[in-house]
């Protein structure tokens, strides 16, 4: 199979990482090419290292470029793809455009990676792309959601329910795994005591991730447990972000919080945690960081956004979104449960990922869908030649 992927951008993010993992898992089965509407970002070179060609169109919100559409059409034609898959709202629309440049009729699949609680909270351009997608979704051969919640919410907005397919994110349990060596190494490098309880929030700095609410909960927790440490990792999560620095200073959290910014050693950092947290206020479909933490044997506290509650099941604690007091109580419950109970929950969490969300099984679901759509498209083309 020859697959052309069209994605909004290739900076580190949930959708972008899932594309990278899918390309890695399906390399022996499918020949792929990738178009990023933006730059090649942080993940483009990693995708190219797999032998997958990557084209960055260089589009930005400030500088739309009509010439890029012609470049996309030419690249799509040269790819000789049997199927085109879009990733995220703008990437989906661009994938449908790319199909117009191809010499034969091929199926176009869309991929939606977030929940949609309030379209009014989105950027105007994103909201416009979401609404346009609802009108055009009948043209897609399938719309892949990574969460049940996302499918229901988008169908309510007008996305064609008959096109819906839910495929959750998958995780490489050999890459993300418990590691006492990584735990000790990371803590030594960061100056964290080996017996300290470390709570992690791994997310890019964005209002939907609710860093402010997390830090409010952290302040309440640190008051009762001064030795607890909060490890924050992600794009924009560093001392140069004034909004973060201000909240940390206001809450007196400087001794407790470490801001690491964007990192490439996520398996090791995740394995160093005692508790992982997803504090998102909205937007999550299926948070990769939850599955990665669970694969590392780390119990999670998550807000009830997207499919987070479905993912953790009985292996973690679920609290309402935008409720720092509830978040603080849940984190305190796991902190007070002690190492043995946290280990017990972590073992159950890893088993859940291995059973329900392993990367090979999830990648095979994508490949099976690709085969099905390509076969159906070929049958239609044979029956109804252009």
C-alpha cells in the first residue's frame, strides 16, 4: 500500500506522535509519504529517518500562500498513493484537496484527534475549519476519531455518523516501560531525592491543558506535603513563560516545581514519576501522556475530558475538569496511599495498556481500514470507470 499523510504540522503533539508511531509500526507493510502544512518541525527529521519522505509547505497563520496548494497537488500526484489520510482539521481539508491532484480516484480518510466541548473556545480559523469539515465530511471515506467522546461530539455538530470509525491511540510497551534505572538516573540529574514523591504534568503550554488549575492544586498539596515535587514538561513549559512563572511565584511553589520545557527523553522522564496527571480543561480526545504513563507503571489522576476516564478505568482517579480542589484531593489520595499501593495500581495500569492499547494491535486496525478502503475504491473504479 502507498499512503499519503497530510497533517497540519509536525511539532511535538499527540496527533503528530501518533503519526510517527503508526509509520514506525507499519513500515514493513505500507510505503508512506508525509506532507506538513507547516514546517517539518521537531518530528519531520525523525519521520525521514524511517525512510519516509516529508514535505513541509511552510504555511503559517500570518502568511497563507496559495502557491502551496499547487505544491501539494504536484506532490500528491507524484506520490502515486492508493489512499490519502488527513490529520487534524486543516490537514483533513488539505487531504481532500490533495486528492484532486491525483490521476485516479482514491479514498480520503480524515483523522480527528480532540474532543469538542465548546467550539466557541477554538480559534476563529480552527472553528471555521471544524464547521467546513462538518459540511464536507460525507466526502471522506471514513472519519477516524481517537475517542468515543470525540465521535459523539462531532456527530452532534454535523459530521456524518455513517463515516465514523473509532481507533484509540496505541503505545509501544517496550519503549514506555517501568525502569528503576531510569528513575534513579533522572532524579539524580534533576537533584530530586530518590525517596521524594514526584508528580508529573506533561503537556504543552496551552489554556486547554490548564496549567494554572494544576498549579493551584499543587500549591494546596505542597502545603501539606512540602517534600513533594512537581515535574512539568512540554513545549513552552519553561522559565521563559511569564504566565507560568507568575503563578509559581504567587503560590510560593519555586522549591517544589521543575520546568523542563520540551524534551526528547520522555520514556525515561515518565518512568521517574510516582504519579502522572492530566489536568486538561477541554480538548483532549485520547491523551498520549496518560497511556505512556500507564505503560510505565505509573498511576494517573485525570480530569474527565474526552476518553480519559475510559482509559484509566479502575487503575487511577478521575475528577471533574476545572476543579483544582478535587484535583488536589485526588493527588493527595495517591500520595498518601504509599509506594506499595501506587505500585499495585501501576501494575494494573500497564496490564491495561498491554491488553487494550498496544501499538501493534492499534496499527493493525489502521492497516486493516486502509486495506478495506483501498479494496472498496478499486471495486468501484472497476465498476464505474472514469
